[in-house]
C-alpha cells in the first residue's frame, strides 16, 4: 500500500509500479491532496527493488525508487 501527499485537491493521479513486472492504478486525490493506493499481488523484495511514480493530471508528480541489494551466494 502506498500513500501520496502534496497533490492538487481532487487531482486525477496515475500510479505506476515497476518491478520485474509493471502495474498501473488510477486514483483521485482527496480535497487535501492525498491518496492511498494498494497494489495486490505486486510486492518488491530487497533483491528485486522497485520503483513507483505518481503523475497527476494537473502537473503534480512524485516518485520513489528502492534499488536492489546484492543477493545470492558470493563467489
């Protein structure tokens, strides 16, 4: 689940999550400019990392990226 703040009141927001796959949701920000979105069956791990971008139709934008850690056996 993700929470976004700082968007325009009632702004339509497209939220894109990227892992080895991709998922998209469309939400509407509250009158206070916040939203919550849940991606089901779509979870990053410390080995895969993830990236999420939220783009509003009035110009607001936010993103977060978690780079993958080194996983697996070392030589």
